[in-house]
C-alpha cells in the first residue's frame, strides 16, 4: 500500500477554508487570492484521492473524509503551537494572545473588570474578550476559551463547571412606588417586565424569567441584558438579572428574594491540545480562581 503524504501547506489552507466556510473568507484571513487557495485544495484532494469539500450554489460543505482529516490537522496545528511555545523556553514569562468568548452580560458587567488585575500580573498576555449570543466553537478556533451557561459538546474539548450564580428579580424604587411591591409570586401577574426578544433568543439557558412566571406582561424587550437593566432602572418594569450584574449599584432593589430560586452553572471549555500552554493555562486559572471565589459551586 502506497504512503499518502499530503503537503503541510495544503493542510494549513484546508484548515482555514474549513473554519471560514468559503474560499473568499480563507483568502482574506491569510491574505492571498482565491485561485491560490483553490490550487492548494485541489492538490490536497489529488494527494488523498478524495474530495474534502462539496461545492454547490450555497458554497462549500465539508465531506465525511474532509471532516475526518480536519480532526487530525487540528491536532497537528495544536502540537505545532505547543512546540513553538516549548522551544521559546518554559522559563520565560507567558506571552501571546488568548481569545475568551462568552455572553455579553457576564463579559461587560463582570469579566471586563476582573481582567484588569490579570493584565497587571501578566502584561505580556493580550486577552481578547469576545461577546456572542450563541455558542463559540473552541475546536474550530473561534475562541481559545469559551464560558457558557451550558456544557458544549464536541470532540477534543475539556469542559468543566467552574461556578454557579443565582438570579434575582429587580425593580426601581420609582416603579415599585407606582405599582406596589409584589408580596407573593402570584402578584407578578399584575406587573410589567423587561426581558429578551423571544424570537431572537439563541440560547435557551437565558430563558430564566420563564422559571418564575409563565406568561409575563412584557413592557420592554431587548436582545441585550444591559439594555434590559437600564430600562428597568428607568421604570419599565421588573427584570431578572444574574447576581454578577450587581444591579444594586444602579439603584435597583430585589423583589421577592425569598421566593425566587433560579441558578445557572458557568462552564469553561478549552481545547484539550491547548489547555496546558502557559498563556492558556494562566487565563483559565485566573477564570477558575475568580469565578469560584465569587460564585462557588454548591
């Protein structure tokens, strides 16, 4: 049986095309023309004697053979990165860029401030805090670390729970003075709420208000948790917010605190092949220490 030995440059370009989903996207990312990208893909397919992409009017779709190849190429890439950092010297201070992906609320209202101390401790590590309304795929290198309120699924992932936060109902004093403070959960039927736009919700884990009241009267809707908070501050109605939002600093007060028991677990996802790199390990350790300090698991 003859040995198949594909060119490494072809494999790297295949990896970028698989991640971008288009030749044009890959060309922009690695700054070359589409014809060059196409030649590399064609040469790879000739080398393995099988197509790695199917092409139709909607674009490129990775084949089963391509998907199997992708897993090996990702592992090769991770090992090359790890080797480069090892040869750089483990005695050196951790350096490089780490992209952390998570939801807007926890990023803006909690993690952004917590990374200030991290940057002072590790000045050579550049943290990119990316917000998203959906899952970021660590195994496709959309992020190095992903924090979510659900455990993502996928191959070659290390997924661990690192904390659990409660959620509370809040309202402004002006709203409560005008509409009265609810004393029982059934009283919520007579109140107005700020919440998410239902058909724009991409992660069911943020449907936390539904765990308290089935059909709330919505007076303000936004895909942004921060917008909901400030609408409630202005008197739009009651809003359900995670404790990490620290809504009290904006003048909101808790409502029915003894009656509401809603929690979410924070899950951290890292690619197994990268989790022990010094820069990645520094960030994940900081996240684990910070979140477990403020929102420990039960």
